[in-house]
C-alpha cells in the first residue's frame, strides 16, 4: 500500500508546541508513556516541543507561555472526551485529533453505539443501565437478553479498564461491581466470538484513509490492560483477512469514523464473528495510544510511515473547530 499521507512537512513552521500528557484519568500511566514517545519523536525532527501535564499546571499557562499548537496525548476523561478540546477552543490553540462534539460522542461507548446503530452500522446488541437500575434481579436477567458470555464495561473508560467478560450468571454481580468503580452507567454487550481486529484512520471526511487492519491475538484470548501494555506475548498480525474482507472492514471503519465527525486520526476496535465472518464495531478511539505497544504506529509503519513522521504529520493537522 502506498503511503497515504503527504510527509513533506516543515517542522520549523509549526511553532512552539505543547505535548499534553499525564492528566488525572484512570489512563494516566498510558498517557505518560504516549506523551514521552511523542515528545522525543517531535524533538528528534527539530520541533520546538515541550511536555505539559494538565494535572500539574492550569491550562491558561498554555496561552501565557506562548504555545502555538497542542499535541493531545491524553487518554480517557478530561483529555479525550471533548473537555480539553473545548478549553483549547476557548484559548485559541489548535490541537490534534477530533473536535469537541466528535470527541465527546466517541468517548461515550453507549452513545457511539446508538449513533452507529441508527445508521445501520454493525455493532453488538447491548443494554445501558444506570446504577439505580442495577438491582440483583435486573443484573441476573441480563444474560437472558444478551446471552452468555456478556461483556460488562464502564462506557466512559478506555484501555480495557473495568471490563469483564462474564461467562456465567455467577460472575455478573462481580463484573458489575468492578465496572461501577469507574462509572455510574454501565454498558452490557453481546459477546461476539471470533478474532479481535483494529483499524486506524488518518485524515478527515472524504479524504480520510483507513490503514491496514490488524488482528490481535492475546494470550488466552484476553486482550486486557496487561496484555496491551505490560507483556510482549500479544501478537499483532497483518494480512490475515482475505482481501475482500479486509476491504469491507476498512470501509465499515471509514463510515463509522465519518459518521461521528472524527478528524485527524482515530482507531476503531472490532470483533469478527467467526460463524459468518461479519465485522462488528465496538468503539472509536479519538486519542489513540502512542506507546511502544500501540496499534496506530504499528499500522502506520506497515505503510511506510515511521513513528516520528506520524507524530509530525498529526501535529501538522492540528486545528480548531471554528477554522
């Protein structure tokens, strides 16, 4: 596949850049790893970049210190959910990734599924229930509606935080209690059995392009936080799908990305149902990880885009909603 983006960028023209990382969300450790990688990459190409942790400095300092662009390497609440994007709009500092509305919707997995389902895009059957609705009787009845196993997740978290694959009725209560530690509304999702896929997107609107699909094979089929960031046993495989199916997955992801109004970059996670090889959308990440284990850099590398070049290109796309 030909490199799908123009990498001819003048690093010196991008001005003083803040790499926003850290923050206060449950994904702070991952964000710190992402930000450190981005910061080193941009500096290696001559960008005047500095790290900025919103957990230790007020955002007004970005304006006071003369930053001209922001690379958002924050994950989770406060960094990926439209909150930070709105603050940067107010400050007038162009930023990487999706704008306020797309970030807010995509961060809410339940709302994302509602938008996709309304437009006929494939996503697993689900229930969304508030803390007040989660009586023991109601929890016990969920598998009767969705079947077993059931995926139980806090819809406003990422990096597999708080997620359980409940294999039986006896596991449901514990799964709910875990997820309620992170959210007041829970998402219960039909479990799609089959390969786990991810597909990154670069660009905006009709000009957006999907990168090659990655199949994820984690130890014991459990792609949890540890298998994402703390081990080297997880396999990330390209070219495992027939060409027609690869094209179908990429087209579905592009539709999902455009429908949410995403821009800059994103990464969709999917399951491929083994019984009929049908793809099902799970979520859209609008501030994907940029660690050594992260998937967007792997997909970019597959089409000839090195990690530093990817960081520079993303930075070059920084803008405001109102531009």
